[in-house]
């Protein structure tokens, strides 16, 4: 399992993994983590069906619900 953390604040960063539901701090949209890599998250929007998956920095997201892994 890969875990995404940021280099600049790795001591305080939350750990994310595939299947987790996260919320970006700049909006209230929930997304599911598809993949993590080097402090980045590949996210699939839960509520916005017309929006394609996108990336976000792990530091810009808060954990909403831990995935079933």
C-alpha cells in the first residue's frame, strides 16, 4: 500500500490511502482517493459525476472517512 504525505510538513500530515474519502480545504466537495504518490492524491469526485478525476496535494485535503482496506 502506498501512503501519501508531503515533504514540507510530513510530521503533521495525515496519511491517505486508496479508498479514503477526503475533502479539499478550499471547497466542500468530497472525493475518493484512487491513488497516492509523492505527496499527491489522484481523486475521483463523489458528488460531481460530470467532473473527471484530478490531482491534489495531500496537504490540501482533510480525511472525511477511512476506506475499507
